[in-house]
C-alpha cells in the first residue's frame, strides 16, 4: 500500500488558556485533549538528566511527535507540557480507531517520506532521543506515555600520561575520530532505519573527548592521536581487541568509556568491564606512540 505523509505544525505559541494543558473554554469537548507524558530511560543527555542519563523533559522542551494510522503519518511539533494537542487536530478519518505514537528529540529540520536524517557531527544538539512507536486508541482520554532512549552511541575517551609524556603534554593532545556521521530515522517507528556511508572527522583537544556516534562497525572508526609533533592512528576495533572480548559494533543506547595511558612504545588497554547509559565498554589502558 502506498503511504501518504501529512505534516502538521502546531503553533509555537498558544493562548494563555492552552498553556496549562487544559482544554480552552471555546474548544469543543469532542476535540479530546491528548495528554502526553514523556520520560527518558537510563541512558540519555538533554532535558533534565541524571548522571546515568535518565530523566524527564521540562516544560517547553520541543519534541516532534509522529502519529501513524491508515497509511498516513501526522507530524506535530510539540512544546512539552505547554502546547495543546487534540485528536481533531490530527485529522484522522472517523473509521481510524487505532494509531501509533512515536517521538524524537531534538526536533528534526525536515521530514520527508516519513524519514529524516540526523548528522551527529553537525547537529547543534547531538544526543538523539527516540521514543519507539506504541499503539494508542483514537480518542482515548488516557495519558500517552512516551519513553525515550538514546539512539546513538556515546564514545568517551580519557588520556593520562605514560612513559615520555607529562600532564602538560596530555593537555595539548589532539584527537581526530573518523567515523560515519549520519543516520536515517524511520519517524513513524521511532527507530534508526540505516546509517549512511559518508564519514567525517570528530575533533577534540586535551585529556578528554566525548563523541555521539551513529551505530556502526568498530573497524570503520579510526582514532588519530597527536602529541609533541608525533601521531598514532589506530582503528577502534584493533584498540578494543586488546580487551580480549572483541566489540565489532558500537550499539545505540550504549557507551564506551576508555581511560588510555599515552606513552612512546604502542597502544594497549589494560582492562575493561562491559555493562549499561548502558555501558558497552569501560576500560583503562595504555597508548604508546613511537
């Protein structure tokens, strides 16, 4: 069946009566206000998040909500706990009794044919949160609860001085992480559909670096470390091989945390634990540059 996509943009500012999430006095009762509650599972960054990434959205946070039914996907840009969204605004025919709700944060710039691209290198807010599709009965007065999770992988690197280098040297260390940059999201399902092949350079200076990366193979990710006019390049899969438990893929909703000692003789990792953001890898090790 050919799918049609209808995009609806809710007004960015509503009347004072609607800001309370109550139905305005002049709105027909049949409109049916949709009550939305959103939270972030233990893995996330943006809105109001704890150290493990869990949390809730604050009033006014901008979400995009995707409501799908009868071959049509309606997109509503929604200010959490501020905007008013009603069933009549969605415009589904009366014979549509069941739809699905999915959502994302931050709001995508463009949704085309039910998908959008998210470039983790250029996006102003890099932690893409997706709430997967869940069934909802049309016209229900029950709260629609959206649970968001991290769609991307969080790679964290911490560098400490080893043989031949000082703390001062480490503070001027440069890092270039080359990786695939862009994922394609199925808006109606709230999932990543695929990762595009184009790559880019994620750059950092100093003793720490943190990147949000699209899920991808570790052998496609290279790290180039520069210090005192010397450099060392290694693929992430080769670095992780030294854990004794090869990680072939960076998984969405997980993070790798590596503490690496930078010396002049090679790159090694001394130990690691694999857990949950969820942690995929946490490790201490040694990098030797020579």
